[in-house]
C-alpha cells in the first residue's frame, strides 16, 4: 500500500491558462473522490467516481472543470481558463468497495494551485 | 443540505492534558455517519475516529473518544493525554447513510504545547 499519490505537489499558473492534476489511488480502491480546500477552510466535495463512472458532481464543479478516470485507475482533474478564485489545495481520496462507513477515505497530500 | 460547524478556530493544550473539540451539525437525515479527521502540517488527512448515528455508545480509539449527542446534533472529540504529535487541524465531517460525499466543518487548529 503506497498510499494515494497526487502530482504535481505545487502548480503556479497565470490566469487564463489550463492546468491538469493527476491522482493515483491505492491500487485496489475502486472509488475515487476529488475535494477542494481553500486556506483555513474544510475540504469541499467536487466529484466522485466508482471505477470509470463519474457518479456525482458538485455544483461547485463549473463548466471549466472536468474530471476523468478513463480506465478506472488514475484520475485527472482539468481546470480550463483558470481564475484567481481557483487557487486552492485540490485533494484526491480513494476507498475500496463497501459501505462508506466501513471503507473510510484515504487522502493524498494534495496539489496546491496558485493562480497569479 | 447538511452543514457542519466547528466553533473553535484555534485551541491549545499542554502536553499530557485533555482537550475537547466541538462540532455541531444540521441534518434532516435519521441515519448518517460522523467522522473526525486530522490534518497534520504535511497536509495528508487521516481518519481519527468515526461514529454511526444509530449507535448510542460513544466511539473510542485509544486516546481519542467522542461525545455524540444525537438530539442536540453535537459530536465533540476528546483527546486525552495530548501529545506533541497531535498538533494539527481537526475536521469534523458528516456523511449520509449510503452516501459517498463527506461534508466537512471549517476545522479547528490544535496546538499541543510542551
């Protein structure tokens, strides 16, 4: 168990540019989640995959955001035409099959995005 | 929609002492789950303790225990014999039964002082 891996750890970009983050979940976990955490706040849910199917999306996920998990393994989160308000820590988490209570989330270290 | 409120932005405690972090939530659900997560300065969130709403007995994990008051919608975390390694942000979180989304509170920054 190597844990949930996120890359890059930090990303600085200029307003208007596109960025893509990658998340590699724990290998046997079929559930994958993206959360966003702004400074001094708790994480906010963005989206959830079960295998390759994106089953839930938050209203926070505007048209500029898209997430994929093409083969049910790693996932990417892309933000198009970044805005300063997108600056945040983007957290990925995974969990195995089973009830969400008995299969708690394992979080990665996050990708910190700074939009200048 | 569910909301989770942590009214203490920051707290401090002396090493070996006991500290209690507060959490209240609002929901119309009858069955749900509650969690406390710890986020050390390295930023990786770690599950500390969890509670099923239909269980009246308060959960305990070593030095960590909760006081779950369903009628009051309160879910506080007690840390006994505080250690320097307990210094972190602590987040209370809610999940609906059969749900997949965690709703987090705003967090409490805990500093354990030597």
